[in-house]
């Protein structure tokens, strides 16, 4: 049985998180609070629970934020190292760039924005059983066009890798977790931008490498867009997606001890309320993520939205399916809906102006 103790974990966290702007203007995507922890901390806890202890983070955009928060990883029972790309090297370049830090023959690589319940040891087991050069975790999704489409044969051997194709031949996609044989990583060109999906995977296949898929039906979600981010956080809070950090604490809402929630507030749908946030009387907050230090004034209604740090939502405002950036101020009685994104620091005056990108 492949030994997780003899496996390195590599997490790719250098992307700019463009689809989550403006939340990612100042904070890298894997550090956004999700069920009251930086998203990456849930993944690190899963890695630790699987028995892997050596973790290398491939960072670029806002690289310093990760080390400031996680340090050497000892608080989490891990040994975390950091490798910074001055200029982002792409997913393949990032994997090649950590090569000198690797200690083991099995290297488990993770996209840093995937929420999942997959049994990591089962993927390692498939890798060993197939004696593969590379094993990819695969899942089935309803719309495979946004992902890497990965057809396999009846033995699970990967036939093709088609990144974000308009006409996918199967609904089976790359779940963003791989086990590499270490030598294979050395074959990725060093010191230049490489997409592992568009360049390295097709090359490994055309070179006849043994590339296998590990398919399962566990919970899986890419957190790259606001609606996935908000639903992923809610799924964690409700225990629909499992995180070792939340054991015994799942339910309709998760409220930090330092937050102030007034009487008569209704919190439901897996809402998370962060440190020092203040929620006034009579608010109803459903399926939303309230970051640290946000203030929600009395009587506001918030649904399926992300309210970033230090922002203020005025009394009786109604916010549905929106992203409110850091420090933004939404006046009393405003109504915002339909996927609107309010940039950090923007102020919208009082008095019920109706803003809707659906209009
Ligand atoms: N270090 C580093 N350097 N990390 C990077 C870079 C880089 O230049 N570019 C992207 N990343 C990281 C991102 O931070 C993210 O954690 C991960 O690599 C994947 O990048 P995304 O931008 O989120 O890619 P995607 O979601 O469009 O597609 C990828 O993930 C899908 C599954 O979620 C692909 O791997 C698809 O094939 C896959 O289906
Ligand atoms: Mg992604």
C-alpha cells in the first residue's frame, strides 16, 4: 500500500483568482475565508488527515500572505515549505519549480481552489496498483466545458487530455489532483511558463507514459467563481462537504465567537459569520459568507452573497447573489441582486435605489 508518509504534497496557489474579483484584489483566492477558515486550511487539514506531512506551496501572486499565515506549518502538524515564482510560471512551470524540494517518489499535486471529500489514499492506491507514471483524480460534471476533459479506456487509462474544450467527448473531467512519479516532474521544462494541462499532459500521453484516471463520486467543487465559492462555503458549514476543521460543529450557521449577533437575527443555509462581524437586530442572512469585521445594520436581508471584510450594509437593505468588496458601504434600503460585484471602498447612498445587473 502506497505510504502517505512517503508522499510529498504540492499545492498550486499562485493564480490571480480573476474570476473572484474584487475579493481577490488584495487576498489570494486560497486565503479567502470559507466557513471561517482560509480556504487552503481545509485542504491542508485533509492532507494531514490522509497522513501526508510534507507540503510545498507553489506561490506567486501575493506570495508573502501564505507564509505569514501558515509559517512552517508546525501549528497544523505539517512541515510546509514555500517556493515563490517571481513571474507566474503557469501550472506546469509551478510544479517543475518545486522539484528541488521534493523528497519522495510519489508527489501528490493539488490545485489550491478545489473543495472535495475524496479519499486521497484511494488515489495513491490506484497509482500504485496501476504502476502509473501519473494518476489523475477525475469526476463527472454536468458541464465539462469549463474543465479539462479526460476520456479513459475500460482499464482507466487516460486516452486524451482536452483542456476547456467546446465539444467535450465525455463528462469526465480533471478534478485538479494528481499523483506524479517524481522523475516525470523533472521532464517538465524549467524556468519558463508551462501549462501542465495544455502542454505537459498531452506530451506525456503522446510519449506513451502510463497515465491513469481515478474516478469517484465524492463531493467536488472548483471554488473559482462567486456562486461556487458561496455554495462551497455553505456546504462546508452544513457538513454537506466534510472538513476535518469543522468536525462536530456543522449546522445551519457558523458564527465566530467574537462576532456580535443581535436578538431576532435569522441565520440559515450554511451562513458563515467571521471574526468581529456585527449583525443588527432583525436581519435575515441565508447561504452567505460574512467576512471578518463586516457590519450588517438592522433589518437587512442577505442571500447567497459574499460580504467582504470591513464592509457595511445599511439598514433594511436587500442583497441577493452579490459580491460586496472590502470596505464598501451599501446605503440603507438599497436593493442589489443578479450577480452584481461592488468594488472595494465604493459607497452607495441611502434610500432604496434599486441596482440590478439583470435590469
Ligand atoms: N504557482 C502557480 N503558478 N499556481 C498557479 C498558476 C501559476 O502560474 N496558475 C494557476 N495556478 C493555480 C491556481 O492558484 C489554482 O489553485 C490552480 O493552479 C488551478 O488554476 P485555475 O485558474 O483555478 O484553473 P481552472 O479552475 O480554470 O482549471 C484547472 O482546474 C480544473 C479543476 O478545478 C485545470 O486544471 C482544469 O483541467 C481542471 O478541470
Ligand atoms: Mg480553479
